C-alpha cells in the first residue's frame, strides 16, 4: 500500500505539491491526469525518494520513504519507475540493461538474471532483441525495454510517468498494450498519462491534478462522465 | 655515400633513453589517470564551491609550465624537505600530478555528459551511488573522454622530454649527449624522432580504433 499524507514539496520558492493525500491499495491502478506543470511527475519521484519533500509523509508498505533511517536503495527495489524520456543504458545490450540491477543490486547469478530478463523481455515483445543495443531500438521498443528492466526486479509497485508522450503516434499503442497487460495481471500501478481512453479503460480511479493540488479523484466513469470540479471539466474539454 | 660515426653501442644508448621515456610516461599516465578519475569525480560530487580549493590546485598544474614545476619541485624536495629523492622519482611525481590535472577535466566533462535521467533510472532500480558510478556513469564518461585521453597520453609522452632538468636521461637528452659527441645533429634528431614515432604510433592507432568502435553502436 502506498500512503501519501498531506505532502508539500517546493523547488526553491515554487510550491509544486500543495498538500497531496492519496492512498493506493495493493492491486489498484490509479491514473493521474492534469495539465503540464501541475506536479504529476514530481509526485512520482517523491514516492521513490528521488526527490525530498518539505512536509507530510509518504509510506510504502508502512515504511516512511523520507525518514532518515530508511534505506532508499532497498526500498526502491520494490518500486519500479519508467520515465517519459527514454533512459536506456546506451553502453549495454538490451539483455544487459535488464540483468544489471538484478545482478548487482539483488546479487543474482548471471544465468538466473538472464533467465528472468529473457522472460520479461519476451513478455513485452522484445524476445528477438536481446543482443541489440538500445540505439537500434525504436522509441516504443526502448520504453518496453525500460518496463521489462523495472519488472525484472520483481517490484510490488510500478510508477509510469507519461511513458508514451515522447513517442511517435504509431508507437503509442504497443506501449499502452503492455501497460494494460500489466494492469490485468494485477500489478499495483500509478500511471501519469495524457491518454484519456487508456485512463478510462484500465484505472480503478482517476486523479485530476491542478496546480499542485489533487482537485478531484474518483472512478473513471465519474471523472469522465460527471466531473465535479470546474477545472476538471475545463481540462477534459481541452483534451477532447 | 652517407657516412656516420654512430655505433651499435650508441643506438643501444638511444634505445635506453627511449626506454626511460616509455617508463616515465607509462607510470605518469597510469597514476595520473587514477588520480584524475578521483579528482574529477570529487569535483563533480562536491560541486563548484566546495571543490574550489581542489580546482585551484589542479589549475596551478595546468597553467605553470612543466619545466618550472619540475625545477621547483626538485628544489623544494631537496632544500626544504631535505629529502634525497631520485630525479626519476621526482619526474614521475610531477608528471603524474600534471597528467591528473588534465585528466580530471576530461573526467568531469565526461561525467557531465551523462544525462541526469540515465542516472535517475539507475538509482531508481535500487543501485547505490557507487554502483551507478561504476556501472553507468564511468563507462559512459569513458566513451566521451577517451579520444581526448589518448591525446593527453601522447602529449605527456612528448612533455616527458623535459624531465632532463631533474637529471633523468630520457630519449631527447640521450640524443643531445650523442649530438655533442658526434656532431651529427640532423641525423641524430631524425633517429630520435623515429623513436618517438614508434612509441606513439600504437597508442594513436589504438585511439583511432576506439573512436571507430564507439561510433558503431
Ligand atoms: N528539478 C526541478 N527544479 C525546479 N523546478 C522543477 C524541477 N522539476 C520540476 N519543476 C517545476 O515543478 C513544476 C511541476 O513539475 P512536474 O512535476 O514535472 O509537472 P508535470 O509532470 O505535472 O508536468 C513545474 O513548474 C516545473 O517547472
Ligand atoms: Mg511530467
């Protein structure tokens, strides 16, 4: 379970998160929508401790992420994250990209890590690219590789930050299919997305962010069918 | 016909000088590179303000002519520290620090060229700072810095000719000794140049090979 309690976060003078409260249950898929600059990416990087927070609390399975005593390297093993910008390790093959963390972080033997990596890469449809370098992959393939890389750590949670927004339109579908498949398998996910149809299809709840505030959260039918907050209505009208 | 007083023994004398040049260069490049990586990482990690003293220290080695550094270091060690160190040792020490100062810049540039998002990805997978450095940042920085590093190593080899001021008889000094005795400056310098070329050629070719290889993937 991920518990976000009254989280405030500023970059210098700019307050980016203004008291966020959100609980994500095991097995739940929550999508986050909202205009650019509303703090969506920042929230995700606070959840895995890449960014510090100013006040409030984030608990992952009861462990306080920003407590001094927390071993972040250990905590991050169970929180996978995939970013908007492609972030392959360019000097490693696809297979090595995926086996690196299981081997070095989890101390797995090479053969075992490779078996897991091959399975995950097959799962995301990259079984024939094991020995390719990332520069030979399309954007969609790179994102699917990043998903496999995160999954190889057997995380309990997956965070996705607009993983399709840097892709050419014809490549968006293959990545969304992969996310859908994960959701159907019961992965606990927080997906920041601009793909409204996807949000409607896969999420249990949809959160709308506006200027650092979670203006509204609810079932997809409610958010898309009967939005309560005027800003949500405005936003949805603008993306349609 | 061309005639020379150069004997086989003289050629061996020159080869010994070349050997000294190779050894001084190799030691300085190895130690200088290790120190350079350390200094470069420290500079990035400490940030511009905290690393200012280190930056200043390295800038001195980069801006004062090597000849002056050698003479000053030699006098300082002998007269102030009252230590009896061989010229060879002093030469390697000064040349190592000189190399490290340039190498630190290359390392810093290489590390800065690694995108922040790549490092975030590594840390997000649970890698520690050291693992990120070891498996992601330094390999990527190496790719960026390697061509310039080859240039640095070649430069150090040529600069090592200056260590004659601390009584180390390397290749150029050996040549000068022969010139004084045989009075055949052009011919001897030609041979000396050939020695330098033979020493640097493999390194230059290796650099070209690496450059080609890294542009392939
Ligand atoms: N590292 C940073 N330093 C300073 N400002 C930042 C940083 N990251 C994000 N911001 C600012 O925080 C605000 C929220 O950013 P972000 O969380 O990326 O929004 P979103 O993902 O919803 O588009 C933006 O105004 C952005 O410019
Ligand atoms: Mg964002």
